[in-house]
C-alpha cells in the first residue's frame, strides 16, 4: 500500500473525498470524464448491461465545468449531475455502483479532458487505498462510448491470466452506421480510424518496442503502476498518449482484443484533436481525403531499430560520428537535432548489455520522439500520402496484399490484423 500512500501524499493529486465507504472486495474503478454530455446514460446503461464483473466495481463519472464555461454548458452539467444522482440510486447491481462527481469552477488554464480524467483516477487511487486494495485497476472510458457485453469479464480474465499486468489496451471500433448521423460522418470516422490502425501497424512493422493505441476510452491500468509513474497529467488533449507512454516503460503491457469498446463517430469540438475534431474537419471536405505519413519512413525506422542500434551499441566513442553520418539523410539530421550523441553516450556508459541498451533507448526514443520524427520528415501536406494509398503500400510491405481503394474495405483488413494477434510486451 505504500506506493498508493506515497502518491496520495503528493501536492499535485486531485482526489475527491467521498462520503460512502468502498466495498471490501473493490477491484475495478471505471473513470469517465463528462463535459456537456446529455446522453451519457447510454454509456452507463451499456456498462450495467454488460456481464457482471467478478469483483466489486465502481463507476466514477466526473462532471467537470471550467470557470469560463458558457451558461448553456454550466446548466447542462448541473442537469446531468442531478439526473445521475437519481439514476445511480435506481441503477446498480451487486457488483457495480455508479458515483457521479460534480466539479465546478475549474481553472480555465487547466480545465479539460486531462484534468477531469486525473480527478477521477486520483479519486480511484484514494478509494483503493481506503479499501486496502493495492491490486486494484483503473478502467478508462469516455462519456460517448459503449462497450460489448463481455467487457468486464474479458478484462478480468486478462488480469487474472497475466500476473501484475500493468496495462491492458482494449480493442475499439468506431460504429460506421446506426447512430443517426450523416453518412459523411461515418466515412470521416472510417478514414480517421484507418489512420490510427495504419499508424499502429507502421509502429509494429518498424520494430518500435511499444506499438499500442493510446486512446482514452480504451485502456485499463494497474493502480500501483498509475501511482508509480506519477499519475495522469492535466493536458487538455492527448493526455492519454502522454500518460500511456509513461506506463509502457514499466513493461507487462498487453492488448485485450476479445472484447470491444465503441467510441462515438460524432463530430465534436470538445478537445483540440481526436476523433470528434477529425470527423468534424473531414466531413466538410468533398471528396473526403486524409493525408498521413509516408510508409517509407516506417521502413527507415525499421532498419534503424533492427540493425543500426546494434551497431551503435558496439560502437567505440571515436567512431560515433562516422556511424551517425552513414544514416539516411533525414534520420541523421533528426537524430542530431534531438542531441542523440548525448543520449547515446549516457547509454553507452551505463548499459552492460545490448538488451539493456535497447530497452533504455526506447525509454528515450519513445512514442513522442517517433511523432516528432514524422513531423520533421513531413513539414507540409505535399510530403504526405493519402491514407488509401499509404495503408495499401504498408499492407504490401508487411506481406498482406490488397488492391482495394475503398476506405471501409481497407479498415476491415486492418481491424482483422489487430484481432488476429494481440501485441504483448513482457
């Protein structure tokens, strides 16, 4: 319990003290940020209709209102909170209870998805500490997301099977029909999801150590891992990406592909980027096109990760500049721009074997560094490739040939690729 206790003693935690006492067999806490979500009961209903989890589960709904929120949203959040107070007293099971939290007047500087998720997750840590449960798990969802019936039982099976699992990345699919949305919203969502899966497969192809999705509505994390890595951040968007990249460094990460969550394909401006923002933007273009990173750069990274890292590990100090100069031009200049020589020297001086060298290298050359590399090599749209062509080229590179130019058909192929094999990092 000391890891949870030490985390809660820090000044930057945002936990809320609740009147109710947690159950003695509390194991899972679902955290759902909620901002201007009049239909959130659909999400909660999908949780209560799922197969009952084996252990007691709490669902924390963090209804959050910034100090500068429009009056319309302030009123909607208050309505949602009052409705959920009543709803939660009438909708529970022996294993699932719902706890709405109303957090208002949040600093405009910090208010957003990250802070709301942090408040919920920090409160979950407090609940686990009160219940004396250091083996608890936080499950992250969004307020416009539905889950499959076997959601809880599949997560529980994975946690039971893999001892001390630090994080599970849960399979997701955007609904592509049936939500009473314009057809262009579904097509836009298909383009964006294809990009997410294309990028994930590109990372796997390159040999990057952590080729996982980083989506706020689709992961679970061990409470001890959460506390050990300093908890959730307060970013207004992208908080899930930065948080999970810290968790990945602990290892024992697995995909959970035998269930599914369904994020909404609706257009939205709630966050600075992500599905809602991309769907809104793409839906306004005719025809819909989406430019992405050229797959040749995943091949450049593949050669670097598979072969060149070994050479850098064995490289004497006096030969470093020569080896660096032999790298492909854009990779060489990028590595120089991020001061790779300084990091290489640290690894060279402190790693006693190649395995340790590679592991520590990927702690430094993490998911953020790869995105920086992609941005560095794609300074404008002219350097990018349409997602239809790029995803087809990548399929050919990994030996899964396709001649379709239909975004929905390509997405089916990429979904099948992920379902076929769960990516696991020990």
